[in-house]
C-alpha cells in the first residue's frame, strides 16, 4: 500500500482533530495539528507583547520562535512545544482562542506556518488538520476531507470539552468565540478557510466516532491502493 497525505479542513470544533487522530492511529501515520502551531505563535505574541498588526514586529518575533511536537504516550498524540516548553494545555485556553484567528490572518504568520507544515509532510504518511491544508499547504494531497457539523452540535461539543477544564466557562462564550473565529477564518485575505474543489465533504453531526472513522478509512484505503 502506498503512503499518502490526508488533509482535514473545516470550521472550528467540527471534530477534525478527533478524526485525524483516529485515522493516524489506525493507519500508523503521523498526526499533525496545524491549529496548535498557530495557537503557540499566538501565545508567544501575547507573552511578549508583540503587536500582530505590525508586520515589522511580527517578522522579527517569528525569528525567535521554534515549534516542535513531542509524542505523549498518555494521550496518544503529540504535545506542542514552543521553544522547548510544553505549551499543550496553555494553548487551548480561551485567552489564546480569543486572539488566534487574528494572529493566523497575518501574512507572515501564514508563510511561517505553511512552510513548517510543508516540511513536516515531505515523508508522506501523515494526517494534518486545519483550515487551508487541502487548498494551500498540500494542494496535491491524495485524500482531502472537508469536515462539517451542525453549528449547535459544534458549540455543544466544545463547551463540554472546555467545561471539564474550566467550570466557569459559559456556553455563550464558547458560541461567540466559535462564530468569531469561523467568520475571521473564512474572510481573511491570505489562505481563507474554504473547501478545496477536490475535497470530499463529511458531515458528522449525526455520526458516532466509529462511524466517521469507518467512512474516512474506506476513502483512505481506496487512495492507498489506487
Ligand atoms: O478550536 P479548533 O480546534 O477548531 O481550532 P484549531 O484547529 O486549534 O485552530 C485554531 C485557529 O488557528 C483557527 O481558528 C484558525 O484561526 C487558525 N488556523 C489557521 O488559520 N490555519 C490552520 N491550518 C489551522 C488553524
């Protein structure tokens, strides 16, 4: 069977990472969470008071950022390392979620992210999730999946996930944040979120984890033998 690149793109909290992790585990592929990279850059900018609307500041700051992934046996996926510090938990915080889409819209941040992601894909055998993976990062990927889910289902899923870590969080906060990020991600100038023409749509609103995995595995198997 040949090794392929699988891309998963879609709106916030539609289950892309869950599906990407499942696929990677089944196929013995490497899972790469491109959103974690933009989240880590955002954390760096916040900590160092970098104005992400100032391109000169952004270009200088990016030179000091080193991103890496470290496999975590306990979770079965990779943690994000920012200049060798494990920031996996910090980058999921609402404070980062509030700014990540503004940071990810910056032209130089995008060039930085895309270049690193393309480097990670040179060996094939990877599953990468994000917003522009099938359109910009790997336009020649063998299998492109555009994941969607009903907005109410997405809010509910993300609320449950965040409530476990922070019981202060409200469903309105989560809803507002998802709507804001989806709007910014879809309407930005560089690499906006959109379905690649050759991507297959997977609506998982009413699918269990196993069902969505089986559908995607069948698509992957067809590409791997083809
Ligand atoms: O919250 P969710 O898991 O859906 O988002 P994420 O995958 O962690 O991505 C966080 C943010 O990073 C997105 O809202 C986008 O603004 C940005 N992003 C991007 O611009 N391009 C990507 N390939 C991945 C994420």
